[in-house]
C-alpha cells in the first residue's frame, strides 16, 4: 500500500499534527469525557473525508495526526471538529462539575492550534 492517495488530478500525502488544548489547560479530558472526545473526533474527521492516523488524548490536551485531502482546508477541519466536539460534550455531560460546566461551550473549544503557530514561525524564519 502506497503512502500516497490519489484524486482525479493529483497524487497527495498531506498529514498534519494538530495539538489543541481546553481553555486554561484544565484537565477535563478524562474518563467518559475523554472517550466521548475520541469518538466524536473520529466521526467528524471521517465525515470531512479525512483519515485519523493517530490520536492521543491527554487530560489537558489532544494530539491528532490526520491525513487531509487537498480539497479540505485545515481551518474548516479544525473549526468543524473542535466546534462539533464541544457541542457534543456539553450535550452528553450537561451537569458536569468544575470548570467544564462553569465556562460554557468555549471550554473545550480552544482558542488556537499549533498549525497556525507553526506557519507563522516558518514565515518569520524565511524573512531572516
């Protein structure tokens, strides 16, 4: 099996290592919440035509290695996955205790991701 995938006019291999954290890096991704995040991430990445290569959910952050076709924008993938995951978590666990309940739906949906940071650093490095 080749590591490359094929669309009608292109042979591609686009893998992204995405890291995102809950707001204030609270340790809320444990137990049933972590399992629900895992399940939701797999479902929504597959709906966009992407393939999860590796996933690792820690109590305070998520590592996601995903194979994304060129026709899917990374911003669309992250917006969909993080937004739908947050909505699903708060639907499944409405009476959760602690910071996950008191902060609202933006708790799970982090403010930025490593993909944007890496891109900015590469651009700055090329300027020098």
